[in-house]
C-alpha cells in the first residue's frame, strides 16, 4: 500500500515550497535547488529521474527568487562564514562548508575577507585562523596558558583537539608557542 500523496507538481507548487523553505532557513541557490529536488523525489510516486520540464521550473523559480533578492549567495556566504568563524572553525573548514553548499569560489573568498575585515584588527599580528583557534580553545575549555606547563600528555591531547578541528600545524604552533628544540631532546 502506497501512502504517498498523489500530488501534481507544478511551477506554482515549486515556488510556494521554495518560499516556505526560505521562510524557515537561509539558503544558497544551489542548496535550494538540491532541497527542492530531494523533496520532489520524496513525494513523487515513481522513482524516476526529474523531468526536464520540472528542472526548468526549478531554475525559473530560483531565478525569480534571486531577482527579488530572497536568495543572495554572497550575503548567505558572508553570514554563514561569520557563523562558522564565531563557532571556532578555521578558514579551510569555512571554505569547504561553503563549497559543499554550492557557493562559488569568488563569493567564498569575499566572505572570508569580510570575516577578516570585521573581526581581525589591522594593527595586530592575528590572522583569521589564529583568532578562530582562540575561540575554539575558549569553547572547548582549553587553557592556552597551560600548554607549556610540563605535562606532555595533556599538551599532546590538546594539540590533537586542534588538529581534529582542522587547524593547520602553523596555527597550532602559534597558539601553543611550540619550541620544537625543547621537544627534540
């Protein structure tokens, strides 16, 4: 027994579904396209591919929404980059997350520059990853001052937390103030 609704998919239905989705979530144009296609596959009675006509309706709907500024990939990328930065994510994680949401490389670079411009002081030697690592350490209750306290096992565990979070070795060594000559002996 098939419990799926027998729903006729039309341009109007796609438009109203897109608006209801955007009223709840912020999205990029590519991500919205994926969400609409997933929804259509879920409610369709057949497991066939989406037809060219429905594909064109999806693109028409997304174009309308972009013209009315309900979808703006650059603003979405900036907001998402700031959100990820505030949660302590390094720039390469921000880049990969935005890329997976279908944002272009140009918009991603602008979003990361926006984060750097708004949250990094001009006269400091901090970069975006260093600042994100400090936020990550605060959120994970990692005391930066206790890294060189002599407990090598605890220091290694804390360094591994940074590595698993996606921070580069250069950023970690900057945070920890690693003196590699001390660890070689």
